């Protein structure tokens, strides 16, 4: 959410307000520059900002507890929350900090009336480093007055990252919700805007369940078929070899009617995807997924060259890869 353009009345022609990187709001390249110069953003502050954009960080959540779940909540899960633990004590008046997949009206962050803080994970970010952008939103929310959302902005290039703010030893335990009622303590008395946003979000949410027996694996239900999407921390080449070994051996499925159909990359990690018959529930794949994890561990440890059949299987898996970022 961009800040309002500063008042320009009374400014001398050609004189620009001084803005720091941290103050530059997210505006379109063809929109008026928020400094009040009258020029388009791309020809004014946008020119310098274009060269100051943070280099893309391919694994923004590396080093955080639960990296795979961070990726899943960013890309796969419609509605979920996680209680975050900071390295430092919470400021006075802030009882808790919660990461949420999405917040109402796509707010980047929110300081509730009770002082608690919520941070949205699935928002568009202004730089190439999700970790730095989220850390900036977190700091803004901690300092905001209760009852106020946080506006989007370009994070300072030298600002902290999540890895600097969060306790690396604290557990990262997502709670997956069927809808977005967690947005408001009393959803029945929500404002019309929030109520409308809540209704739209609930209607679009795909039923999703986190498996309990393996890490960062999420079942979801769609009209035609169900899926299991599993964020894995292994090095890509090693994982592709292991999946190819299992695929060639006919042991890459999760039971009758299921099929490993490919994978995609997200934030530096691979996410294999299985198609499941529409009647297969999350509970049904708990045991097969745990058994697959055991087979995968053996395949990951193998160091013999791939056989011709395994190489063909690997080529098929590679051809079906998609990169999300």
C-alpha cells in the first residue's frame, strides 16, 4: 500500500523533497514521483531506486527455523498462522507477534487494538530479498500505534533481515486454518471492508492440511484431484538423482492411484508434487509419505552412477520442473 503523495503546495518549482530509500513508497514507474517534483517516478527517484534494488536472494529463508514451512506458507498454503519468537524481548505493550499467510486488504502488517502484531507473508515485496522486506514490516508494526495497519515501502538496503530478528532456536509450527477468521477476534462485528475481504478470501481458499509425520508436506483438495506438495531441503541435483532412482524403480508413488508428476522450485528449494485421487485424504497419505521419506533417505545416500533408465527418469522429472521465483 503506497503512502499518500506529500503535499506539494508551496514548494518551489524544481525543488524536490529529500527522501531516503526507506521512505520511498511503492509506486508505478509512470506515476508522479512522491517527492512532489511533478516528474514521473521512473525519471526522478525511481531512476536511482532502480539501481538500488536489492539483488535477488534465492533462499531468503535460509537459516530460519522451518525453512521449508516458510516456503510453503509463502507459496502453497492459503490460510495459516505461526507464532514468532524474537531474539530480543517484545516491546512493552506487544503481547505477541504472529506470521500470517495473508492479512485483510493485503496489508503487509497490522498492529491490533490489543497491541499484538500480525505480519503478512504473501504480499508483493519491494526488493529482491523477502527476508529484509518482512523484517522491515515487522519493525514498522512493532512501532505502530495499536489499531493501525502497516503500509508497504522499500526496506532500507542496510536494514536487518528476519535472521537478525528471530530466535533461530525457536520452533516454527504453522497452524493451518480452513478460513481467515483469525484476521479479527470478533468476525461478526468486523467492519464492512474487512467482512467483504474475509468473505472473498474464504471463498477462494483451497482446503489444505499439513501432514504431521514428515516436514513441510501439504495436502490440498481441488475439484478434479487432490495433491501433495512437499518442500524438501536437499540440494537440487542430489534430490533429482534420488527421485529418479525411485521413479525408475517404480517406488516414487504414495500408493495406488497416486503419481509423482514433477516438481517446482520456490525460494531456492525443490517442491515435488504428487497427484492423488480425489478420495485420498491427508490422513490417507500420512503413512505412505513416512514410508517414502525412508526410501528417499536411502536413495539420497546412494553414490553410484545413474543407470540409463534412471537417467531417462531424471530427464522426465527435469522437463516437468517449474521455477516460481
